[in-house]
């Protein structure tokens, strides 16, 4: 199944509001993934899929990626690779949960940030070591319920030897 067919399988019923408001601009036509399993399914058909948490693609296209400390323009958007590293033995779903949880703090603070997925080309590393993605294209949003699902999966894994 192709990437486009995978996206097409996500029904209109899944296009629910994210962060309490209806998506607008480039986000408006994107499918909303409601579970880690849907993200994993999309990963099966996409080589380079990244997580970005920001005000959204429209704002990112307007402002670009900037290093806040130096003020330098970055050659791409900071994002997090959703393909597990070769050393990761925990499986795809748990890697996805880990990435969502480790960056979920960017959803707090009332800034209106949203979690969304994109494809593109890695052109360098940002000041925090994260991939910088150029020639990017948004492919999906993550629904609100994905963060609690990720937190539960990741917490269960972290206490696997204690529980």
C-alpha cells in the first residue's frame, strides 16, 4: 500500500479538532491520526517521517526555522525522526510513544502548538542535535488523545522491571 493510500484510509470522521480548535490553513486538509497504531501504519509506508510541534506549517513557512539563542536562520525546520534508530530494541510503537512523550512539553503553555507529521530531507542538525528538515511537506496531525496514549505506553515500558 502506498503512502497516499494509507492516508486515504483515514476517514473524514477522523478529522477531529486538534488542541480544541478546528485546524486551518495547510493543516485543514490533513488527516488526523488518533492513535499510535495509525502513526505506525503510516510509518510502514514512509521512509522519512518526522514529528514537529509548533503553531503549524503555515506559521513555519512564514517564519522559517530560527535558533532562538543565536538568532541565526536554520536551513530547515527542527523536527524529530520517527524511524527508530538501529540500536532501539523496543519496537516501532514504543519509539513513537517515546518521541511524542519526550517532546509533549511543547504542547503546554497556551501557545497554540499542535503536533503534526511531515516528510522532507534532513539537511543538518539544530543546536539541540535534532534533525533540520528542508523541502518539507505536512502529511498528518496528531489528535489530542495520542499524547495520553503515548504517556501510558512509555510509562509502562519505563517501569517494566519494577511492575
